[in-house]
C-alpha cells in the first residue's frame, strides 16, 4: 500500500510539474490582459514538435545526447516564444479595445489554426520520440520507482517556476509587468511601455510552455497534433484551481491537479480520471470561485 502511494506521488509530481509550466502561460496572459489564451496549449505542443525536429536533426549529425537535449529545449523555447509574440501581434493586439467575446473567438480561431497547421506540416499520425536520449536509470525508494526522465521533469519544472517567480517579483522588468497588470494607464504614465510588457508575456509564457510540451514528449515518448487541447484544458483547470492570474497559484494548482489525477487513476480508475477532474473543477468554482490562493491579479501577478 505504501509503495503504491509513493509511486502515485512520483507520477503526480511529474505530471503536475508539466501542468504547472503550461498553466503559467494562461495565468500570465490573464494577469495582464484579462484574456484566456485558448491557443496556449497548442503552442506548447508545437514546442514538442519543434523539439522533436531538433532532436532528429542532431541525431543525424551524431551529437552528444546531453548537448542535443539541451539544444532541443533551447530551440523549442525560442521558436514558440517567437510564435507567441506573432500571435499577440496578429490575433490579440488589434482586438485589445474590442469586447471580450471578440478576443475569445480570436483565441479559439488561433488554436484551430495552430492545431491544423501542425497536422498539415507533420501529419495526423503519432510522432515517436527517441527512447535512447537519456540513460534508462531508475531508483527504487520504499517500493516506488522514479526514472531519470521523471527526475528531470520534477527538478526542471521546480527550477523554472522558481526562476519565473524571482523574475516577476525581484527585477525591474517584473515590477513593470506587475504594474501593467494592476493599471495599464497608470503604468503608461510612469513611463512603462505596456505594449512591450504584453509582448514579453506572450514570449515568456509560451517559451516556458514549450519546455512543458517537450517534457510531455520525453515522458510519454509520443505526441500528436490534438494533444494541445487536452493538456491545455488540464492546465487551464490548474490555473483556475490555484487562482487565475496568480503565478504561485498556477504552480500550486498544477502540482495539486497532477497529484489528484495520479491518485484518482491509481486508486479509483483511469477511465474516470477526466470526470473526476471536472468534478474537482466544479467543486472549486462552487466553494471558492477565486481559487485556492485567490485572484488578486494586481498584487500577485
């Protein structure tokens, strides 16, 4: 029994770290623009495909696996960060003064555009990740097993979340981001370039999400073009669970949702995992609509 609990704890922390990285993109955009970027999940999976291309190209050149993996993460983050900036400029900036419904429709259209673009470029079939990039090491602890990929995801996610929190709360540019989230007009009067801040949010959030997408590919060894909707939806639930617009809330919500899903799959049934997740969402919305850590965007973004 103890070994099962510990194994589900490891699995939950692994998936929860991925959810948290993707949820950060939702919460950062909402914090500044009060907009749900429904294309974010597809951007993350786009990062997985870009990473796979980089890995395949590197394998052809017989590069070191560790160097190749680092390069894949870097290329995926840069490419998806650039795609996020282009998305903001083309799909969201022209509608910034429009009503909320127009922005939501634009976000959904962007999601479909990216999803179908992935299908046209890479095809509708599953794409398989190489299985020999990382050594097949694993460690046993009280009956639970953690492999190298899981350890990489847990530690990597924690480090990225800590760096983002430090950047937002302890740098001048992070202060500009929080000021823009609080009051854009006042931020402009203080000399802050709000358009640049918004563009940076659409770069940083998708770039971190791309790393999460590549983690998905490494963990499950495969990606497919509709995967962005599934993981994007779960990450969106995680952001709501922690408090939409709240960066620590997105981190907490992602980890808790990953743990909740893992224990539900391990002790109830994996077939009911989706239904249980939405039951959790409904419960949170009924009991605490602002999420576990609240939705005080102006103070906590």
